[in-house]
C-alpha cells in the first residue's frame, strides 16, 4: 500500500520511471507522449545539457542560504534573463514555483508603494476565469471558481474584471478590436470605482492557460491595459507562469502583445521540469525604491535562488536561446494548429481551436453552432484524460464553471523539440 498522499485519491496512477525526449515511460514500459501535463516540459525529458548542469552543480555546491550568500548560477541566470527580457525588466527574484512568484509579485507591489509613501495603495484587480496559483494569496487573485470555492472564506478580498475571451464572450456584431477595448476599459471603470489612490496592481495572464485553455487576448487589448495602468499609476503584473519561456513562440509571451509589464512572473518552463523554480522580474524603478528605502524586501523562502535549481534553469534558458527554440515552438505550433483544424475543425463537439505557438486549446461543446456546453454530468474532460492516458497521450483536459457557466477544454502543450510525426 502506498503512503503517498496523491492529488487523486481514487485513481491508481502509473509509476514514471524514465524520460526519453517527448516521452515519459512507466514501470510497465508504456510510453506516453507528453503533450503538456501542465505545460512544464519545454525541452523534453532527457536533455543532456540540463542533466549535466544539475549534476555538476550538486557536486560543486547544492545549497547556500540567500540571506548569507549568492551563487554563480543565480547571478548568471539573472543576467541571461534580463538580457532577453522585455524592456525595463532589470531585476530577478528567484522562487520555487509559480504560486510563489505571483504571491511575491503582489507583496512586492505593496512594499513598493509603502517605500514611495503611498500606503493607501493596497488593492489588486485581476480577471475572472484566470488562474494564478494555489496558495491563498494567489488563489485570491485567480478567478477560477472551482479552485476557489472551498476556500472562499479564507481568501483575501480582491476584485475581478472580465477576461478577454473572444470565442465565448464577443457579440457577433462587435469587431474583435472593439471588444478588446471594451473589456480592457473595465479595468479603468474598476480603478475609478475603487478609487485610483487605493489600487496597487492589475494582474493577468497574457494567454490564459489552466482555466480557459490557451486563450490569447485580441489585438490591442493589452496595449489598452498598459495605457490604463500608466494613467492611474497602477503596476501591471503579467503572469507568464504557464505561457512564458518560449511556449507561445516568443521567449516572453508579452513580446507578442508589444508591451512590457512592471512585474513579470515565470516558472514551469524556466526549470523545464528538471528542477522546481520560478522567478519574479521587476523594473529598476521598483527595485530602486526598495534599495534606496528600507533596503530589504520583506519576503522570502528558504529555497529562493537555490543553486541547483538556478543551474538547471541557466542551462534551460541557454538551450532555449542558443537553439532558437521559442521560434521553433512558433513554427511547430502553426503546424499543430493546422493539424488540429484538419482533424477537428468540423467536429460537432469542437467549438474552437486556438492558442499561440505550442500552447493550444480545443473548446469542447455539446453543440458547436449554438456553443452550448456539455452537461457537467458528462464529466467530459475527466473521460478524455483517462482515455488519452490509456492510449499513451498526456494532455490537460479541464472542466470548470466560468462566471457561472460551464465549459470544457483540452490544453495541448508539447515540448518544443516535438517532431512533425509525433
Ligand atoms: N500562474 C499560472 C498562470 C499557472 O498556470 C500556474 C499553474 O498552473 C500558476 C500560476 C501556479 O504555479 P505553480 O503550480 O508552480 O505554483
């Protein structure tokens, strides 16, 4: 009998014993094409450069507490990330995963406003139908109703505006651009309703992952969001935990939208699964306020900037940048989109096929003409997950309520090394 406390206590999961490129291998020898459990594996499961970097670092020094020392891989990784990051992002704060990154981002926003003498700025606005992590602060920012429901009494009060979800929410008579501007303007209305002097940050995923299934915003949406944040002195936090690190065809997803945030959160693909690591990047303006003020970011975890994790991520980002793998994700993503269109474009239960790069989503519906969702009693996402796994495919199907309405999707996020035949 296993003593592991698994996520799913009613299913018997295969035991992973090996990895070979895009495949995971279980103890029975079955191979599973990894098309994105949760969009982690960008380099596949047997990248020699990353494996070697981890081994070398463990032998050299595995741990040094960041309250006392920095480390070579952390310094080199920060330099490399800043070299490739959107304009203005100048400092990198390492954490161990995505939820830690979004939590740290919100606390950094708060401390920034304290440092510059605006203590009344304390509110975060986020979007409905979003996901920013499972710790209590991150869950408070997220708008995934199913994940929030049980813990609602414990969550911090934050307000949520509409997502930018063209397929489900744009009226036929409205242009994509106008729709994007209209929903972006909800941010301005919310800032004015709360009082601009009380709002510290707006947080959003450039391409919505877990909750909606690879939904990018329409053209112009994020430019308008950036304008509104600038106008009211509100910090823009972009959560690229799932869509970042090359997955959408750009190393940073927001590059495609032509904007830069004040704070950016990354994780998943940063360590590519070889080590648990995330990061929060911020502008010099924010960093300098702390450096020239209290001199101490009042936040931290034991394993921040872990030498082995940063060594792994350094090798990952080096692989991504020197082998131009984000561009490959773009090219292969277009092919995946075409293949999905050819296979499912006319399928009566597929309402939409969308995404960017190797980050694709299929919307599952009972009726594609009326966009009627499946009855939740069908448990369609759970069935697909089970059947796919039995057939040797790992993908990420999800069912959920979105603003009270039900929706189902399948998310596909294969490694960037995937080949045409796979
Ligand atoms: N933010 C986004 C956009 C995510 O998709 C996730 C995880 O799926 C998180 C944050 C939380 O990351 P983690 O599971 O590493 O804590």
